[in-house]
C-alpha cells in the first residue's frame, strides 16, 4: 500500500480533517495513550505536552492507501502501522488510528504524538520518505500486489510524464446492402415523380445526385454514393423518364454538403440529449449512493449494538467464574484465581479477534456494494464518452464537408470570373485599331 507521512502541528485542523462528513464512513479504530476518547481532545493533549518543548510539529500523520482493486483486512493495515512505528522510533507513543471509506475505497490514517512525556522532547524523525517507501515495497511484495510504476521507475513519478488513457471508441459503420436496396426500392415504388422520389428518399436518409458520367446517384448521410438504377432494380431509361436530365441534379459534392448542412443541427441535438441523459443518470447514482451509505451506517450501528450487548454478557459470564468468600480466598491461595484470570483474558482476546473479523466481513461487503455502483457509473461514463466523441467526429466531418464544398464553389467562381475577364480582354484587343500602320 502507498504510505505517505509528514510531521505537522495544527491539532484541531487535523482532527476536523479526519472526521470530515465527505467520507461515507469514519471509524475511530484505536485511541492509545490519550486521556481523551475523541480526536480533537487527544491531539490537543499532544499540543499541550509540546508546549514544554520547542517542538512545533508535534504530530506525525500517516496515510495508508491500498491498491484500489484489493480487499485489505484491518490487521493488514495495523501490521503496516506497527512497522512504521517501529522503523521511525515511535514505539509506545500515543497514537490514533482512523479508517475512512469513500466511493468504494477504504484507507486508513494513523497519527502519533512525537513528544516523549517522560523526557519532554520530540522523537527525532529522519529520512521518513525513504523508510516509508521501503516498507511500502515490502508490503506490495509480500501480498503479491502489482507495484505502481512510480515505485519502480523514478522517472514515472513526475506528473509531467503521466498520460491519461484515451477512451477507445468502437464506431461501426458497416453497410447493410440488403437494407440499402430495400430502402431505395421502397422509395422508388411509392413515388411517381421526381418530387415524390426526393421526398421518399429524404425520409430514408438519402438524396439524389449526379455522378461524374451523368449517372443517377443517391447519397446517404455518410456521403456514400449508390447507383439508383442498380440498387432500386430499375433500368436507366426508367430513372431518366421519372427524374429527367441528370444535369439538373446536384453534384456529388453539393449533395454531400447539403446533407452535412442538415446533419450539423441533428448532431447538436444528439449531444444535448446525451448531456441530459448523463445528468439524469448522475442524479440517480447520487441518490443510490446516498441510500446505500445510510443503509450501511444503520447496519454497522446495528452490528455494533449487538456486539456491545454480547461483549457485556460474555464479560458477566467470565466474571461469574470468580468465587467469593472463603472459596475465593482459597482460589487465590491455590492459584485457581490466576488460572481463571488468564483464561478470561484469553477468551476476551479471542472474542475481540472474532468481533474484528465480523466487522471486517461487513466492511468488505459494504465496499463491494459501493464498487458495484461505481463500476456501473464508470461503464455508463465510458459509453457516454464514446457516443459524444462519435457524434463530435461526425459533426466535424459534416462541417469539413460543408467547408470543402464552399471552398470548391469559391474556387469555381474565381476561375469563371478570370475566364470572363480574359475573354473580355481578348474582345477589346480585337476591336482596337492597329496604330502601327
């Protein structure tokens, strides 16, 4: 897991940060060596102790972030915290351990007081980043987790070298020849004039155009041309009889430009529809997350109440093993009292381990529930990005088509104007008298 630690002051700010409501679940797992049982009070104690020293950064704060795909037990977190404590020389110092859960991820924070109360001086911390990195590598190796690139290649730790993965779009534009033929044959069959045919084709996403050899074409929204007589299954003379001279039809480039001009607003409407769907889905996901968090908090509280009741009952049962009166005195003299005490301590330890395992089971189940929601959200986001990029690409293609056709017309106009000017100049030259004679 990634370990990040730093020396700091600001007792109240740190306590407020660790108890932020933005986390879905906050669990104060351990308070050791403090009189207070809440974070703000505990860290204030550390601050008060530090006033007898020159230490201003009287706390050491550690964050522990496991791989997102791994389910990590509480004991694994505590083992890492204990390793850090031993490596940095913080053994026995007052500490607090807090677990956070948010968006399907669980991580931990550990905070130590650096002030040694018996010596009234701070624990000297040096090379903490190097030490934490080495412990982190050990944990990754022990658990067989894939080590982040930044922990093995220092050059990849520079954010300037990072790259965001581009969402892959899988746009399919395969042509269904049977469907095209059926559409054109249907449009031909229900029309009896050029106007009717143009209307029928437009309803099916096609436009009439002429080819380079004055052939009769239809063009789809992708700019793909099809021979009308071939796909509609009619003879060329029948097409000519219904439509007239092909010269009266727009060229292939002009037809593409007209289609593109009409498709640009359609692309904008589609983008707006996707944005609206995304907003509705985001609101729905937020509602589901909120309901899930409330349900999980209730389940954890219920579990905590059950455990507390059972712990109290078990404690009473263990206490009843001690006899009172003369029998109790005899038990102390014979050593039975000590054996009962050791047995009770062992059973209490086992009960705590059992309860921690049950808490972990519930936590892992809750994490998985949240991950399923986030996985669905991520899947929908990928689809939305793909659709938006596909539509934007189509819109750009349509704009390019319109711009190309406009530029072609401009060049044709310029060419025609030059030809007219040259023709007029030649005419003027022929009508001028020859003054050299």
